C-alpha cells in the first residue's frame, strides 16, 4: 500500500512539473528576451520549454524591425510538433540596389528548446514560411538556421527556406535529444549587382518553427490520468480493508 501511495505521489509531482511553466502566449521578442531567460523561467508549448532568446538586426538602405516589433506566439496546433510562430511587418524591403548601396534586412534569432522532464526526446525540427512571404522583381527572401543538438555535443543539422528555389518548408531529423540550441538568420533583400541596378521587393510576414518527438513515451495528460487512477485504486483498496 505504502509503495502504491509513493508511486502516486511521484506521478502527481511529475504531472505538476509538466504544467509548472507559463504558456508561450503572444508577446514581443523584447518580452521573451527579458522574461524567459533560462530553464527555470522558460515558457511552455505542449511538452517543450523555450528560453534563452536573443535577437539582433542589421539593415542597409532601410530600417529593420526592433525586438519590440517582432511578435512571438506559442503554437500547439500540432501536438506532436509544438513550436513558435515569429511575425513582423518590418521584415520588408522595396527599391533599388547597387554595388555601393545594398538593400537588405538581416535578423538573427536564437533560442533554446528543452523537453519537460527530458523526455519524450526531440528527434526533428521543421522550419516553415509557406504562404507568408512575397517577392517581386529581383527580390529574395530566405531563412537559414543551425540546430545544435544537445547544445552541440551531439552535432548539428541545418535547415533553410528560400523564395527563389524553395523549399518553403524544410524538416530535418536528428538523433534523440533532450535540448537543442537554435540559431537562425532571416534575410529579405534586393541583391546588389556587380554593375547597374537591381530593383524589386521582398518580405517575410511570419514563419513557424516546430520540434517533433518520439511518440512512445506517455504524454503529460497520460501521466496525470495515470496518477489519478492509481490514487483511486489506493482508496478502493483501503476501503476494502
């Protein structure tokens, strides 16, 4: 009986830990950078924790969005691939570029993703800008990123989406990991020519980043239900005595 109750307590504690972090609700990148700084203060989407956000931007011939002009929103629409949506109306350029006067916005975004309780383990990442970019003339929009598996100790994978030749959604699998560090480079540009002038436009209104997992390990709700069931069983056995 005592062992059963201890098991129940352990499962309840595990279930509580799985829901202890705040949800990743819509807010500015500046807010995410200031509030979700490490694993203890991370926000949560599904069974994933997100923290350690950084953002920087450089631009020529225009002005790029600041961290207050980029919105981050948790997305749990796919329970097997929870993630984040990044959005801004500021990732947009339009005009002419020459060799001496380039036209671009280059934003760098980094963050860490960890699995609650360190399992189920992550086994893949998806980068998606399908339907959320526009280009005209000689404009180009692309995002490239590096995913450091277990912080780099287990290697890395690269993902890329590009308006010129695609793909517009890219997915990569990797060895099971309890956490990854993501670094992405978003560029909208009218490339500068060697001679003359290039003209055009390019924009990215939003993109999504998702992280898939092994599906054989019980989900948070399963732990909660299992804990409740064991508690009920313990009460029944106690009455019978």
